């Protein structure tokens, strides 16, 4: 009635059902967002507040219109307020590019795992993390957008922005006089066209595992010491009995020939004691090598030929023409070669056996499976075609006094390993039952 069209409304029952349902959903969503303001991590509080305002502004307009709180309002103002909401949401999210790295199922994946997770954008700024991070590092608060290196200011974490090759490492640090061991793994977040749009950093607290390993290692050392002490006592007791037994026999006979025989046997037993003492010295600082620069060839080849000269074992040599000198004690290194070759000789037997020796230069990089210092080495690989070493005894072959032979002290391989270790190198073993064994000796080519 009149010159203007006026919208009139007559609400029915389904209108109010719809109003109740829609507003209940809006209220539930707002409560969830509001609760997040008080749930760690709180680095997104500013963003949550802006989003809440973006929701509430048009919502208030709709409620004002429905319940006629402002007399004369005939049109719902919510659509006109939507641009304000969009501006607030854009202001909340866009500056940090979080549309590219939105966590999925965050409450279940991040909040309830023991590992600490930090989400970074492509500029190495922190855009999210879970409560486990604060528990591991005892951090109270992290601001949204803070550079990673500022929060985790400990080597090598504070340098990872310059070291793109760092993917997994372990760090050790002190918190309240307690040492912590934490494994760190960094993974890229890839967007379209496999472009890096961010990164995740995973922290795993392995302190309990490391302490358990240390306890086990101490126990193993005590057991090894007990075995070593028992073996030494047993071997020297045998030598002692032999020496004094032959001396006693010599004293109780008048036959000159018999006296000489018994004394020679006593001297032979004494030489066994000297040999055993030399082997034991390799386990102590008293047996430290006197290293100097020595030529590898023909030292290794001559040593092998000397040991096998009276056998029918076929031997082959593959020595690189450019092999460098080694930093070694030739006497001790000869003992190592002797022990490895004698074991290989026993493995192949006299008929149809073959032993090959390969010598070459090698460079060990940091992080490789071979656990020695990075640098230049000479690798001596001694391979036999014998019966191989059974898997059940392979872990014990370098243990003192461990032997499968009826005669022997069980100190040979353990002494060889100790010598190489004191030189700054190591020994690796490859074996296959029925096909043979290869001992890889890594000897430093430069002063350690």
C-alpha cells in the first residue's frame, strides 16, 4: 500500500526450526574456535580472534533482523557485512601463506603423539607445533611466524637454514642438568609441481633408549672384562703348570738328554707366555702403535706370500697402481695380516683353496655406514672361498677368548681388531655360509 514496495514476513514453524538449527551450528563452531584460544600451542590466537569476528559480525546482523531488535529493519544486513568478514579472514591467514600448509586432522595427528612436530613455511618460519615440542625442549611459548633458528638455538639446528642436506641427525643438550638425546628429522612439504612450500621437523626423544643402551653397554663391558680375566687366568695357569712341570721333571732326572728336553719344553711354554703377553698389550695403552708413513706395496703382498709359501693355496693379488702410503706400525699391522691370513687358510683347507687380496685407496665420508673418522684410507680386502662364518657366531668373532677351535687362545681376531682400532681404522666382515668370507681392513692414509 503506497508508492514503495515493503517486504513483509510471516514466520511459520519451519522458519523457526531452520533458525534454531543454523544458529546452533554457528554457535557450536564459534565455541570450538573460542576454546582453541586456550589450547596450546597459542601461536594462532590473533588469527582465531580475527576469524571469530569475521563470523560474529554477519551473525549479529542476521539475529538483529530476525528478532526485529532494530525497528524498521526490513532487509537482512548479513550479505552486506560479508565483505568485512572476508577482509578479516584474509588478514588472519594470507600474510603467512598458511593456505599452502594447512595441517590435516591436526587434533588427532599432532596433539596426541609423543613426537614433537613443528610445521615451517618455505621461509623457515614456525606456523604450527604440537604440545610435545614444549615438553621435550621445556619451552613455554613460541610466537607465530618466529624463525626456526631463533627458537631452537642449538647446533646443528640453528644452522639448518644454510644446510639443505641435513635431513636426519641427533642432538644432545642439557635441560636443568639433565642430558637429553633427541633425534631430528626434517621433511619437505611439496605443493603443486613438487615445489617446496614448507617443511616439517620431527623431534623424537630417545633419552630413555640411549640410557638403556649405555646400561647394556656397561653390563656387556663387565661381562667382557670377566671373560677376559677368566681367560687370562686360565691361559697363564696352563703355561705356569707347563713351565714348572717340566722344570720339576728336569730336577728329578739325571739323564742329560732328558734334562735338555724338559728345559726346551719349559722354554717353549715360556715363549707362549711372551706371545700371550704381546697380544694382551694390544688391548692396553701400553700396546699403542708407533705409527709412521709406510709403503703398502710390497709389504702386504710379501707378508701374505711368506705365510702361504708352503701351502697349495692359490693366491691372487689386485693392488691398485696408485695406492698411497699408510700411517701405521708395520710390526703390529703384520700381526693383523698374519691373523687374518691364518684364519682364511684354516677356512679353505689345503686343497682347492683360494685367497685373494685387493688393495685400493678409499675416502670415507661423514655419515657412512663405516663408523670411522672422515678421511683418506687404504682398504685391504682379504677374501677366501672357504666355508664362511655361521651367522650365530659372527657377532662374537672379535670378542676376547672367543674361539671355535680346539686349540687356541681366542685372542687373535680380537687383537687384530684392537690394533686396527688403535690405528684409527676398523675391520668390516662379509660372509656367506658355504661361499667364503671377506675381511675389509681400513687403514688410515693420513695421520690421525
